[in-house]
C-alpha cells in the first residue's frame, strides 16, 4: 500500500507512523464483523490498584508502579502488545466506531455518507470473499503484459498498483530551506521489517526467512500458481529483496539529516539508475512539475538499478506480483487476510488471534479519512476548555525548558542563546487542525472495497504530492485527531498533540496537577526536548539543517549523549536481545529531558498554592511521588517476546520498562521523592544528563 509520511524527520512519541506498526489491541470482548462491541470503561488518571507495594521503588520503580497492572492485564489474544496507550487507543477506537457505524447506517451529511460508506464496505467480509483475488487481477494482468524491463517504471507509476514497489516517492520540506516543499525518493522494496532480517545469519533470522519463504509460496498459490511455480517465484522474491537489503541504509544512519539529503536535478536520475525510465514513472504518478528531487539514499537506488539489470525479467515480475498482492492482502478475501496475519502478526510478533473486523476497519477509515471523521470525534470528545487548559500547560513547559537551558552547566552562552532562539520559534498545535482536508474528490462505491481503498490511497498520495513546489502550509497536521500519540517535526519546528492523547489517563480536568504534569506534562516536555536531541538539534529555529553549537559545546553534547547510548544499550528486553542505544538515542534523550522540565514546571505550580497544599498527600502519596507514579503508569505494558525482538531491531523507542527506569535513575529528584540512597538501582552513583 502506498505509504504517506508526514516528514522523513518527524519524531513521534510512540511507535507508529515512522516505526513498527502499533498494535492497537483490545480489552473488549472478541467480536466478529457483525457483532456489536461493548462500550469500554473510562480510564483512571492515577491508578492505585496498579501499584505493587511489595516492590521497593528504589530497586525497580517500573515494577512498583505497574506490577499489579501487568499481572491484571495479560496480553489479549488479538494483540502482541498491551499497555496504557493501547487501552486509550481502544477506547478512542470504540468511540470512533460508533460514529462510523451511524454514518454508515444513517448519514447526516455528504461527508458522513462518504466515510460511512467506506467503513461499511470495509466491514462487508462476504463481498470480499465473493470477489477473492479479482480486485488485484488488473495489476497482475498488467505485470504479465510487461515484455521489457524498461516498462517496469511505467507500471510502478500507474495508479492501479497497490504498492510502492522498489521505492517510495513523496514530498518533503527542503532541509536547507524549510519554506519550500520538494520531491523526494526513498528506499523501499522490502516486506520484512528491516534489512537485518535478510542479512543476519543467526539461527533465529534464518528460521524467520524460511517461514517468510513459506508465506510467499502460500500467497503465490492464492493467486493461481501451482506448488512448483510458487516455490520458484518465492525464491526469486527472496533473492531480489536480499540484494536490495544489502544496498539499504541502516536505520541508525538515517537519523543523520546530512546522510539523507542528496538533492539532484531530475535529469541526473538517469546517471544514478541508467536503465530506469523516470519519465514514464513520473508520467504515471502525475506530480506537479519539478526540476530537483532529494534522493534520500543514493546507494540504494544504485543497488536497485543493478538488481533490475542483473535479474531476469520473469524474476522481476515475481517480485512485482508479490508486492501487488501482499500489501492489499488484509482487505481481500479471508484466505488472503489469514495468510497475511499468520506470518506478519502471529509468526513475527506472537499475536495469537486476528483483531475483530470492526476494529481494523475503524482504524483504516481513520487513516484514510482522518480529518473527516475527526471533525465529529472532536466535537464529542474534546471540549474547548480542554484545549485552553492544554495550551496553558504547553506554555508552562516552554517556560520551564527555557529556564533549564539557561542553567545548563556544560553549555556556553553563545549556544544557549541559539537554543533559546529556537525555543522561542516553536509552534504548538493542540487537539486538531484549524483547517480540515477536503475529501470530496474521493469516490466510494462499496462495490469493491479493495478498489475503494486504492482510490482513497491514490487521493491521499496525490494530495501530498501536490505540495511539491508550493510554500509550506504550517497549519497541516501529520496525525489524525483521535490518535493516541504526539510528535515533533524538526523542519516545521512544531510540537503536535492530537485530541486523542489529551484524555485520561494522560490528562484530566479533575485530577491534581502532579498527575497531569507527570503524565501529559512529560509528554509535552518529551516532544519539546526532541527539538534538542541528537537529531532535532541539527535543525535551527527556522527548521533548516545548520550547526548552531560551538565546537566545544558540540563535543560536550556528544559525550553526554554517548552516556545514554551506553546506558540504554545495556538494557535487555528479552534474553539475548539488547536495545540499540544509537537507534533509541533521540527518544531516550527526550524522555530524560521531558521529565526534568515537567517536574520543574510542576514545582512552580505547587509554589503558588497555599502552604498546606504543597506537600499534601493524596492516596497516601506526596505530589512529587504522584508525579513520578503518573509518569511510570503511562508506560505500563506487556509485550510478547517475539514482538519485543522485532521492536528492538526496528523501533527508535525503548520499551516501557526502560523508558521508566532509565529515566528516573538519571533524575536525582526521584531519589529524593522516594527516599532512595546512592548505590541503589534507581539511584546509581553515575547517571546521564543532557538537557
């Protein structure tokens, strides 16, 4: 499926748009496509029942704050991960489902009829089963008709293809002139989660590749191959994808904006890939006219050119065929859906059962028509007073970060001034967009859902590509309103908090400030700190890549971030699998900075309260203790071992256990709040401190 990325550099709070797909599972009863789900209960902003008081908070704070929660919330069968984020996602998903169901049954406006019809078509499993592979037959016939390798480019550009294929073509902000939007080409072409799955030779990866090949054989048989032909085609695909993986840039390298900035004239693409017909490709895609394109990973495209030149045409057609079917498979007949689930969810991630159809269709409708369905969702679930309160919280955190920067002992005045200038230009977006996307051009027929989905994807792709050559629209969002996430976008220099995360347990109008600052306050601080982590700090206040550190300060910054690389690189989520401290560095820095500046902001709020209120216990905990517990409970979760291994290789976020313990063990105020002494696990003698 064509993938829309809101920015190659955007940094989200949790796995989602730019990392491993988030498992939005359920605490609702299992339901088939036609069953009516039960309404989920509201979530608590501070859960005393989650706390395991048999654990010493100075030894393992995560287990102390979340131990009972983890025991009482096993991973549901239709999930590979289950945590606080998932609980709120499911609640939001249910509320959105009720909106979509009503729109499908009795729409009140043309907009509701449009997305309601899309949702209803998605729910029609009987129709999908009747159609079988028919929705992809035009693509398969077009592939069969390719008689020359040079025709591959035109096929990839055609709007009937259900996949990006070898690479992705998008718009992006120019990293050296953030007022402009330019065309960009990025590596792609792999169905497994990461290049390492093709290249590593340990027993586990070899087994996964064997299982992957079996999946490929199954998919080829579903589109008409006999066993012998299916095995031959599967072998072709694995050989081609392995060759592409060898030329792909590793994830850690892509964190460096200089390594993914290679603008070139469109005519120079012929030098990079001599036999690929870019003119035919762009004629099919039909973007606005442009003369320059940023090739994020030039070496990958050189590899792609070699692969196309060296592989026989039948093998390349095998590759195109599997990509035509695999990414649309979950929305074809049950046979395709089950085959896709069995490998990507069950085998790779340890998810026992498929999610109910209504959950998947709700999430998909939000993904395709997010700013349409989000309008009604916001009216029902995000009152104006919540938006005003959140904007004040953001202002308080900005002030706190500014004070933190001024007091940094390792940074010179010159670099501090640059940092403060950048902070002063932060734009914050709270709740939902000020202007909504117009989806009226999307035609939804309900006769064939896979085609409806392709048409919606094509609309969204064209919408994004039409930005090329135009000024940047600073009001646009990269997440839909019901989303339980947040992000910082370095080229935009903006922080974004969808209404979906501004709900209990992250935020409540009725809870004490310590809890709000420990939960949503740290989220806000986290996103702000992204502007100054190893990646965000490469951009200035205008969103342009520019080194604004003095050489001495940059050396000190690198030494401090290296401390975090080593610290988190020693954490082991599952036996034999350590975290990649370089991959997770930005998120770890943001967690550590976020908790500090939110804590400091809370102290100013408490200082303004009457003397007796400043240290008043609630539920037996002081405000400082409630702050830290609220922070930890945001990350309460359980994960299958299989999923944990995938995430350790692909996700720039550390698991909840280490986002909690790794952060508090670096913050001296935690030790004071819980009476820890130096040398205990949560109060080590040596700790890391960047911001």
